[in-house]
């Protein structure tokens, strides 16, 4: 084999690495770095020789243990590197669950093989393939979390979420779309599974599928459960629901009709379908870990058990399915070039997530409104809540929205002491507000003849039946916007998304003929959100939230609570000398509007008690949107139905 310049330079570096230590002038030893001798093959766009067989025994649901047996064909003897998926689409970060693997063994023709994990990449396993072997067998157990402190729970006594990247490996050196795999999964007796995989054959509790690519397999998870029901939503879209108990599957016809209307609105918006069929996977549960994750022909979703049975109380929950469905077009079919990768080891770059997630967060509200999944009041309330939060967010001074697209890698969604100062994944909600402004610019300049709908159809619509991926960059987005309506979109997007220190994102609201105002009662979104979370959001008064046990959180940087040295985890023991209660806190805040009386709290942290007098006199404050003037209601135009009735 001809030695490439890269390999030659690597060999030279390795010789240098083992040279005798050099000595500094001060006489101290100065070692040189050791270069690792083995390099993981880079992915190449060529076919893997043969079809992997993946068998998953998922019957041990009580302990959450998945037993994996994988047969991998090989073409030659020597070193084979198998990779466990690390960088996963839709998660925008390296979150592969490698720590949950146990009992890893490799063999060929029944004889054990030596394997070594690469110390510089713990997701890579090197296996010595013996001469004459046609395939190797890999066996391991995936020990899924049994409580939230260990990670996301994916198996309960009533249901499970099978994500194939957690229970499989793939050979390095190949695009995952070129690695064939055939799945065989055994479910618990009496359970039903659903996945957007083709060629299903069911024999008892064994589900076997036709061979597909490893890329498609990972993009096609399964929900399975003891209590299962499905509904046809039209457009070759199915709603598959598993629940903690059978009683939660009692959906009414009108509820299903609204889901079907949402699907029809999406197809009307984009004007195409990049799937032959689409499977909503929805878990109604208090036990399975929460999820909302997009795939090309399906999505993983979870919600409250009473999603259907207490429909009127759960309006805040109904934006999830429109969001993940929109991703079939925005995120899966059209994808930022730096977010598309040929395998699950290549790092992803999320700098355009304000298109991928931000515009999806705009469309999930619009589609929910157009279909009746959510009311206009709820949609405007959510925009009000987000705009209000960004108006007091200290982190805006130093960090751009685009920089927050790196937050999944930087922070991994961990809790933070002062999130308003660090910022979090603001590309979702501030992206939504930015795209609202873009829509209003186009609508008003063209007298409602064009809108962001036209951008969605041209940019995400593409060719019906194309189930692949089409990548884009910043200039492509600008060009597509200019094709709809000429404007300095490059400057607009650069200033809004790529520069820190920008004004609060309220221009779209104002262009729609509304303004942000403050009232002493929560808006519909905040009211529903607080009821679900069982907390009390005082961000815009005392600058904190308080949970059902009286514990403070989400401390607003430089807010009243912050200035009183209250931090996350501080317990509010008493208000004005009497045991804490929500009503008592409200009364104290109202009383303080006299301009003289402080909000007096007894607080505890780490076993230490102190009395705190918060110098705040602005009363209870929650954001609302209020229409201004007598002009047209542009929100009504934005939320008008587009589907064929």
C-alpha cells in the first residue's frame, strides 16, 4: 500500500514522540507529546460489504436491560474499528450513551476475539479479525437508567422508547447511509411497537424489518407499550400513542380532527411531502423520560398522561407535535451544511440552528393556530412571555443568538446558577420572534400578497418524494428570502442573530399592530405553564420563580432577589413572619406598591436562616400583548387557515 503524506508525517511524529526528553535551561525535564499510532478511518462514500444483523431482546423491561447481539460481515482480516454513535442528529451535541454499555464481547466462529477501546476516543472499539472470518459477532447489554438521576428513563412497566443508536455499533470508515442493517427486536408479551421502518413481519412478540441503511435505522426509533392505540390523520400520517394506563387513550373525535388539521396545514404550507409515510410516536406518561425529537419519517414525543382526557387544561402542551412534524421539512430534508455529517462520529456545527430550530419554533405556533390545536390567545401569550424575558436578559449584552447554538455542546442542558446571564438555547424562541418580524416585513411590504409562507414553500418544499437531504448555508437563506421579497436580509439576519447587544426582539410584535404590556394577572401561556410545573413565576416582579415547596430558582441577574443575595435553592420559609404560601406572597407584593413597605422574607439555605427585606414596589407583573390602533390585525392574517376545507 502506498504511504500517503499524512501517514508519513504521522510516522515521523511518532518517532519524535519517543525521542529522549529535552532539558530546559533551568534543568527541568520537558517531555514531548505521545502521538497515538492508530487513526480511526475517516468516513468514505463507499458500500460496506454485506448486511449487519442487529438483534435486540427488549423483554427485560422491569430492569430496563436491552440485550444486544450484532453480526457484522467482514471482508478481510486485521484491525476493524467499530463505533458507538456519539454525535446524534436532533440532539445537536455528542450525547451517545456509551456509559450504559456492559458485558461487551466479540467473537468469530464461536471463538472470542481480543478488543481494545481507543483511549483518545472512548466510542471506538478496535477488534482483531482473524484470517478466514466472514463475520464477527458482538454482544453487550444496554443498561438503561432506572431513575432520572441516572439519565433519561427509556423503559417502564408500561412502555419503552427504543433508540437504535443506543443498542448498536457500526464500522468506521464508511458513510452510515452505505452500511446495510437488518433489525430483529423482541418485545415483551402483549406489547405493540411502532416505528417508521419498512418490511415489518410480526411473529408473536418478535418484530423483524427489511434491511435498511444504518443512517435510516438510527433515524427510525420505536415506541412500544402495553397500552397502545393509533389513528389515521390523513396524508399518510399516523398518530401512534402509548400510555401509562388504558384510560388515557380515550381521545375524542374533535381532538383527533385537530391533529389531522395540523397535518393538512403543514402539507398546505410546504406544498410537498418528503416522506412516503409519517409516524407520530407519542407517549402519554409520568414515568418515561420526556422527549421531543425529530426524524425524517417519524418523531419521538411525550406529554402528560391526561393529554386527551383533560384536553382543556393542556393547551400549552400542544405545540410539540407541530414542532417535530415541521422538522421533517426544516431540519431533516433541508439541513444546514455543517449539521449534516456522513457518520455519527464527525462533529456537528450548529451555527444555523436559528433557522433549523428557530423557524420551526415559529411554524409550530402558526400551524397550531391555523389548525385549532392552540388558540390565538395562547400563541400571542407565548410570544409575549418570550419577548418579555429577552427584554430583561442580561446575557444579551455579551452573547449573540448564534453563539447560543453552541450551547448544547457547551452546557448539555445542565442547570445553571444564573441562566439569564449566561443565556441558554435562545435560538429556539428568539429565533421564532425574529422570523415573526421577517414575516411581517414581507407581508406589509407586499400588502399580504407574500409572506414567510412563500419562503417555506420554496426553501423547504423542494421536490415531492425526495426523501434525502438538501443542505444549505447562510447565503442560501438570504437568496431565498430575496427571491420572495427584495430586502437587505443579510444585514437583517446578521444583526439579529450574529451580533450581541441587540434590542429586545419586539419589532415583529409591533409590526403586527400590538405592543408588549404588563398586567397583574398571568397570560394564558404563563398560567398554563405554571399550573403544569406547579411553580410560581415572579420573573418580572421579584426576579425569581418559586416551586411548590417554596424553593427559589431561575434567579434573574441583577433583579430584586439577586440584589438580596437570594440564589437558586434558597427556600422561602415565611412571608412577613407567616409561613410561606403563594397567596401570602402575592399579598406582600401588592402591599409593597405603597412605595415604602418592603417584601419581607425569612429564607433558609444550607441550614442557615436570615431575614431579607426586598426593596421592590412595582407590584405583580406578567407580560401580555395588546392591540394598538385601528389598523388590520396582522396576527389574524398570519394565523388564517391555508388547508383545503
